[in-house]
C-alpha cells in the first residue's frame, strides 16, 4: 500500500461528502439554503358588498372631479374592465360573488342530466321486465294448479 505524506494538512485536497474535490473550496461557515416553501398567495374573492362599495366610490370620484378614477383603481388593484362589467351586472341585477370551481357550460349540464335520466330509465325498464315475468309466471302457475289457488286468494281477502 502506497501512502502519500503531505507536509501539512492544508495541502490535502478538500473533500466534499466523501467525493473527490471539485476544485471549489467548501466554506465551513456558509449557511445552507432555507428549505421552507414560501406559500403562494391565494386569488382574492371579491364580495358583492365590496363590488358595490367600489362602484359607489367611483361614482363619487366622477361627481367630485377631485381624484382620478384610474388612481383609485390602481390603489385597489382593479381594472376598468372589471368595473364596467360590475356596473352592467348591477343594472341587470346579476351582480354576485364569483363562483369557484370548474365552469360547466349549459350544454354540458344538459348532457350530464340526460345521461343520468337515461340510466334511471334503463333501471326502471329492467325492473318492469322482471315484474312482468313474475306476473306471467304466477298466471301460468295458477292455470297449472287449477282454480284452487284463486279460490284460496279470494278467501284470504275476505278475512
């Protein structure tokens, strides 16, 4: 076994985790990066009351003429297109909070309902066929056994 002797330990190559040196000196005082994940901000949900307040404030600004509507919208973080949409919805009576979740078009909703109704119809028809088979079987059994069965049924109904 051949061993190399170095005169001082500073001449030894720097090892990184048991691997050969990459030529970069490891700084023992260096801080490791923070593994904490920074949470993403959630999309804000604007209530009907907030939308109405913004619309009233914009109307006041327009009537006073003291401030710029654009400056107010920038301060609130809103776009003028949203403001005009809310104004239109308020006139139509459809101003509401935005629904969350996947959007479903009217056509998709009708197709889903149609599928559910077809499935229910198939189940009902299947039950009807079974019931008809049972009734037919009872009729045949009655004819084979004779009128005694029908007489017994009538006597039970009288009780």
